[in-house]
């Protein structure tokens, strides 16, 4: 039989969940920064056309 109390298993599970959530949030922030960095070096026409096509794909009026 295990001598470790069940409450310590729950604490370990919660801390692991928090770590996973923090990692996911960090990846999202880095991905967002990468996208902003990439768009910053695009020619303006390319950035405008990408935004324009995105608006159309979400059926957002832009004309």
C-alpha cells in the first residue's frame, strides 16, 4: 500500500496543471510576438491584403 496521503497527490496534480497552463500561455505569447514581428517586416501591400482576406473569411464587412 501507498503511504503518501491522497491530498499530496491532488496538490501535485494542481501544480502540474498550473505549469502546463503557464507553458501554454508562454507559447501563445511567443507565437503572437512572432506574428507581429513577421508582419512588421512585410511589404505594406502584403500585410494589407492578408488583413483584407482575413476580414472576408470571417464575413466581416470592409468595403
